[in-house]
C-alpha cells in the first residue's frame, strides 16, 4: 500500500490561503484596501470572487483595469483611515519609492460595505493599517478572514483591536527585512466561530527553517 506523501506548511501567504481552501474556506468576496495596481496572490487564490478594490492613487487605475479585466470587480478611488477628510495629503510608498498624493479620506464604516457570508478583507496601506482598522470595526466584524500587513511595532495593537470584534491571529507570513532587520509581516486573522475541517497529509508537528531540507517519508 502506497503511503500518503507528507506535506509541509511554509510561511507565505499563498500557502496559507491554500491551506484555508483545503480546510473548507470558500471566499466569494474580497475587499482589497490598498490594491495599488493589483494583488496577484489574492487573484490566484480566489479567481471567481468579486473584488472591491480600494486605492487612493488614480495613477494606478489603467493598470488595475488591465489586471482585473477578467475578474468581477469594482474600484473605489479613496483613502481609508480613522477619520473623514477632504483632499488630504498622503505619503505613499510603492516599490521603494516615496511620493505624495491628494485624496479624500473616508472611514471604512462610512463606505457602506456589506460583505456576504464568505468574505475576506486585505489591508495594505503603507503603515496606516491600524487607522483603517480603528475606523472600520463595524464593517470588519462582518468578514470571515482578514489579512493585514503590519510593521513590528503595531502587531500588538492590531491584534487587540481585531480580537475585540471576534477574530484571533491564525497565521504570520511574508516576513520582510530592511537592511537585515525584520521590518514587517502579514497577519492572517480568522473569525472565532469560523470552523476549519481537518486537512490530511500534514505532520502532527511541523517546523520551518529557511534552507533546511525535509526528509522524504517512505
């Protein structure tokens, strides 16, 4: 009898979402706050989902139209924060370049977003993630999964805010380093009442060390 191949988890977001899908997680609606020109790992993981894309920098619009032409989507050109402001100055960072833009700022709760039952929210706004969360707790509480980019000094604050609305930290992936020092990670939060089914093929205890080699099972 042929033994089942042992599988291993690694700390990257595509692997995390693949495991969630195998655990019975079905996502049909993605709110992408800070989409820039696109989020390939979300599109790859959930190609049939409807996307609500939030991006304050209209310079990305033409590329967004091209990258999402085969997807169901809508685009909202606004910045999301903890207060409502008109034509605020924003400092943006993209691929190492820093620049300023003007945009209206809205709280997430003021946008009237009402996700369906199977939904995911991704937040990546160049260090303003906590502001988005504080201004959107009522809306975020309606989602099943939340993926947040976080710098090290805000992980604890983000965790507290999302735990208060019924989430717990489920995974930490995509470690980014700045001059050799850990700078930011992606945090994956799962709703407390969202039950995952057991996925076979994974060891009882798994470890990950960059560069280590796993022994193949016989």
